[in-house]
């Protein structure tokens, strides 16, 4: 079967050159999901017409979730029959009950098998209930069951940040079969948010082995998000190595890689396509190439010469658009135009910053908020979610204690507060590792984040009445896994836009956020704006910000707001208002630094990068891009 997306009507992907595996890039993750689902559905129908089953190995998690949603849609709306499908789970944590919220068995049930007509007896999950010899026997049975149905027709895989495939961690042997494995620290850290703490993440799992996976007739490897860009580049532009198990797929004739635009960001074909052959030179590519050349040579823009271009595979650009001085001067002027002393873009404007979590506003664009308020603009902040899952249990208990004692001291119905305190204490004592919080604990944790956000927003100069707490319904699950954004979420955002009537809206474009909340919130905001635009209503200019997880590349920056040392001092103190996230956050991601340190380092680095280009030197800068009207 030819799995190339160019053979299908929709959507068309862009092949990436220079990789050791067939690689297809999609602008959006929903396009990727639709394409992969169509490929699988086509094979299911083709094999069913021949009276054959389709055996699929399935991964779990946010990466394949969109593909499974599309398969469910095809089943419900287009009659896709999955009764001939046999599913094999690629891995499972050892020691978790099958109904645990973090178990892969429960995940695949909730996200796929409960919604389609796959027979229960055709769903194979590794038995992880035993130990020692019992686990070894269970692994053999899982392998034997796969052999009995003829092996995998498809494997739908994701790739870990360390390059793992299923739970085949770095240095897994190529001839391995289904087995017990020890989880790599990188894998456990990545899963920590699912379990509400690293200490609760299992240390072992059962995984389908590399040899078993490599026997699949077709392997579809999916990668979504900027945080996967470096590892997919290493796996498929570098050599095949046991240090990156996914790189073994280079030798598989039926393997292909499907990724969205952010995940493709580190490939040579994306960041420096001129190194792979002649290209059509647009202004955007010219800017990217000249800035890349400055980085390679260590030179400022106006110090580049013709020889620099020739020595770095830029002969074509030099020949058609040179000489060097002309090219460098064009890019110099473009970059100068990005420096913006008036971040609102005009006098007395209404500005609305959408903050996905309660601290994203001050972490990512706190300096700009300070500047907006200094310049007299009416500045609003909308906190989109409660952020209550990112608070430690002991912080909630401390607040319950404090309120009970406060009520006792001031004779304020202390019996009720004492009762709530006891309920919280009992719930926390009985809480199992990774278990969602009781409703009263969720409320207390949400109150902590509300109070911190209020303090931070006021510290950067916003009026209390201009702070809006939306508490969007999609987030209210008490777990890492959220509901899909619904009409109610969109309506809440649209109602706020109608009330505030902003001229400029700042939206988080930090799509590397490991929680996914930034991407989901951005999609919800932009859908609300599109809905209002179609209705002929006033809509704001949209600027995208980053900073919590990473910064925009130089060639992407359209607005850079200079910040003084005093602005950075105020920004730092505003971040400090979020005490529950200071010193040690519950979900810090893979970066060991505190959020205020990440923010300062990135803002300083942006300013340093401008200085190295020969542009004016500033203490710090926050960067933005303009929304181009396309979905994110």
C-alpha cells in the first residue's frame, strides 16, 4: 500500500527533503490526524473487502488522540466498519490497575474503543497484574497472541523526547520482543503531570519490542508540537542508533513520519532549505537565510560579505539578489522595523491579554503589560482557566488551616470552616497517587491561583475591574486530560470580546506547552474571533506571544518591545506573586529553571540576539508575531 498523502484528496502534505524516512509535514495537527485516519480507514476497507482482519498496534496520549477522534467520526458519519479490526496496545505501566486514570488500557477505551464497533475480544492489552515470572509469561502470551493473528498490519506510534518508541527506551536492543522494561528518567518526567508528581510515576512498563514493531507492514510515526522538533530531527537526519530507538525506522520500507509544522521546525528542509538545492527566494526566506548566515559566521548584518554567502551554500541568493551589502541592508531595515516602542500600535487603545494559565500573562509578556499601563492604555487580562491542578496538596491544606483559624479568631462561623478543613484533611489523607482531587480541594486550589493572578495583574498596573476570570468549562476535569473545546467555551470568550471591545488582543502562541492548554486556548480564541468576524462584528488585531516555554526565532519576530532594567524588576516581582509556582512548580516541564528565570533569560537572549546583529542594544525584549488568520 502506498501511504503517501499525495494520493489522497485531502489534505495535502508537504514532503520534507533530506530525511532518512518518508516525511510529510502538515500546517495543522488536525490535518495530520485526518490524513492518517484516512490512510488507516482505506486499509481497513480494502482488507474487509477481501474478508481479512486489520491488526493495528496503537499508542496512547495526546499525539494520536486526534487520529482516533477522526476514526470515530468516520465510523459515526461515514459508516466505517471496525468490526474486523484487532487492536494491540503497544505498552502499559506496570503496577497500575486497569481502571487507573493513567493506565493506557483505560485511555484507549475512553478515546477509541468505547466509541466504535471493535469487539472486546479483539482488544489485546498487556497483562501487568503480576510480578517476576508472571510478568514474563504475560509478555510471552501477548507476543503469541500477535503471532496468532498474523502480526501487525499497522503500528501507530509516537516518539518520546528521548527518542523512545512505545516504551523501548534509549539503548533498547533491535531484536527485542514484548518484555518488561525500566523507564528512562526523561520518560518519567514527561509523564509526571499525568500522575500529579514524579514520585508517583511507575518505574517499569511492559512494551512491545523493537523487533516486533519492525515486523509491522506499515508504521505511521506521528509527531506534534515544537517540543518534538529536535528529537525527530536527530532521529531521521542523523544515523540510526540505539541511543534513539525511533531512528531504527530508517531501515523499515513501510515506515513514514507525519508531523505538524512546529514539529518539523528543526529539519534542514525547514530551517535551511537552500542547503538541499535551489529554491524560490521569497522575502521571508531571504530574511531567514541572512539571519542564519549571521549566526553561522558570528557577524553583524552589515559586516557580511560576498564570500560569507558563497561559503555557506547561498550562491543562488547572492547571484539573484546580491551583492552581500544590498541583502544585508534590506534585512537590517526589516529587523529595525520590528522594534516597537508603542506595543499597542497607537494612542489610547484598549488591549486584552488572554492568559491560558493564571501566570502566563506576567511570565510571557509582563514587561509589555507594564509598558501598556505606563503609556495610559486601557489594559485588560483574561485568565482562561483556573490552573487548579498545578497546586501542591500541602498548599491547599495550609489555606484550609488558615481560613479555619482566621474564622476562629474573628468569631466568623468557625464551625463551618472547621468542618471544611476536616473534609480537606480527610480527602488528602485518603487520596491515592495520581487520583484527581475532591471538589472542595479543587476549589481551594483554584482560589489560590485566583488570588495570585489578581496580585500579579495589579502589580503590572492593571485595574482590578479589568481582570477577568473565565474558568472555561473545557478545563474543569480535575485531571491533565481536558474535554474538547465546546460551544460554551467559545461563547464565553466571544461575550468577553463584545464587552471589552479591545483594539488589540494578545494570545499565547507558545505551542510547545506540554500541557496543551496554550494551543487549545489559542484555538478557542481564534474560533471566537472568526465567528464574530463572520457576523460582521468588530474584532481586534491579534498578536501572538511566547516566553513560558520558548521564544520566537529571530526571523519570525514581527514586534520586539524593548524593556528597561526597571521593567524587568517589576516583571520579576509580578511573577513572584504566584507563590504556588515559585521555588518548585508542580508541572515545571523539562526545564529545571524557575519560570521567572526562564522568562528573564529569554528576554535577555532576545535583546542580545538583536545586539549581535548590529541592531540597537537593549537590556531585554519581549517578542510577538501577528496572527495571519490561519488556524493554529
